[in-house]
């Protein structure tokens, strides 16, 4: 280790040496200079800490997914493999898009709600890579339907994406990220149930939470949470009314 000022001290002691020894002093001085220079070189050679990589545009990823769907059908396994290097949020967003289309085939909520729940659990557990069981990975839909869903969702996602920016990032990191996973898990389980008039608000809440997670926008996460709570209240109220009506019908009251 080279202490500050050590080279100057060596030169001072060289001047105090007898003449017959001073002939060897330049070598000592050069050695000290080389040592100090080496230390400075090592200090300069230290790599700078890399800046955090900003996430890419969501619309670009969705466009690429639609273009690369060239086979007759696309499976959930294909989508997971394609988005493996992306965040959990991107996968939850893509899986939530079909439920936001007003006219979709029956059972769409079950087909996509269960995989979203699996991804949300792994987000809570902070797993780096998403895993889906084989029976989910084999679920598929026609490529034309998948491309049509992406095309219809792109303009809306683009409008939201223009407003996204990193803010209130505490809501999207560490504990906040786990809470987002818990919220998406509950929403995904509700999405998997055959409840009328709930697919669009549930899918939209999942999409907003996912976009906020991807772009580290805590404000969008808050908006998605408010929508999720409002949807939950609607579902509870609807269920309570339906149960009361059923009981009244059975009891004849």
C-alpha cells in the first residue's frame, strides 16, 4: 500500500545519504515513482459503476411479438420463452390484454387468469425466471386472434405509455413490488372465475399495475390499485345481491 507523500519522503532521505550511496538513489526514486504511478494507473483503471438500464418501449415489444407469430397457433410456452429476458410485469401485461377486448370467446378469463396468478406468485417470491407447468405452457390460441388482440390493444397502450415515467419508485421496488404481486394474484384469481361484466376492469387493473411495474411509475400503480379496489367492491356487492336474490327465491320471501 502506498501512503500519501511516501515518494517525497524517499527523495528527502536520498538527499541525506552519503555521496557513495547516492549513485544508487535514482533507482530507488524511479522505483518509488513507478510504484506511485502504478497505483494511480490502477485507480484510473477502475471501471465506472454502470448506470441502470432503462426498460424498452412496451409497444415495441408487443409489435415484435405480433410480427413473430407466424405459425398457425401460439402457445403460452412460446410467449413465456419469447419474454424470458423481460420482467414479470411484461408477461403479466401481455397475458392481461385478451381479457380487455369487449368481445372475446368464453373462458378467456380462465385461460389467461391462471397463468397470470402463477407469474404473480413468482413475483412475490422474487424468482428471477418465470416458470409455468406443462399443462399451462401447452395452452394455445390462433395466431390470427393473438395478432388481432395486440393490434387492438396497441393504440391504448401507446397512449398510456407516453404518460409513464419513473416517479414514486418506492411503490415499485422491494416491498412495493411484492404488494403489486399480491394485488395481481387476487385480481387474476377473480379473473379466472366466470363472473359477468368483470373481465375488462380486472384486466385493465392488472395491465396498469404491470405497466407501472415495468416503467417504475408509482402513480400508475396507485391508479391501478384504486381500480382494483373499486372492482373488488363491485364484485362483492354483485355477489351479495345475487346471493340475497337466490335466498329470497328459494325461501319464497
